[in-house]
């Protein structure tokens, strides 16, 4: 159904792409969500968050590369969005780059509970202790 809709519709909006990406991710089809991402010229916050979610679903080295490339190209203003940061941390931790995730987490000034949860995907015991220590000193 999604493929039929995407081939018949002439002009696709970011909302259309976002809805399709969300559907692919929800139906355990992250590769299709990533394929759609490559077709988008100027992704917004929602699209970028979905691509990070798709990368987290895959957890592969290719997904890690895409996460890092997207992060590099992402507008700096998006770094203040806790939802995007949580998705980035989730993707990095799931794909195995704990050090990079820690550096992003440590540089964040607005740490949220979901961000703590995303960080616990690496080495839960060590990360829980680090998070508790940081929270108590902040």
C-alpha cells in the first residue's frame, strides 16, 4: 500500500515522507525508511529523528555511518531539541559507538529522562553509576 501511494503521488511533502517513514519503522522495515530519507532534499527535525530511529532499529555499522553523516549535516539549532538528541543517543548506543554518544550526552545542557534511558543501552551498570554521579553534581 505504501509503495503504491508513493509511486502515484506526484508531489510529496515532508509530512508525507514522515508518515511513510514512521509506518516503515513501526512495521519493522527500517531499510525502507532509510531509502525514503535519501530521497529528501531538505529534511526537517521530524524526518531526521525518524532516520535516527531507523538506524537504531538496524544497529549495524552502516546505520552508525548514516547516523554520524546525518549528525554532521544536521543544522546546529537541532542540537537543542531533546527529542532529536535522544534519538541520536539511541542510534549511537544501539550501533555500538558508546564514546561518541557519551560526548554528545556530556555536552548537552538539557538532559532528560529518555536521554538517560538511551545512554543505558551501552553498558548499563557503568552508565547508570556515571549518570547518577553527574545528576547529583549538577
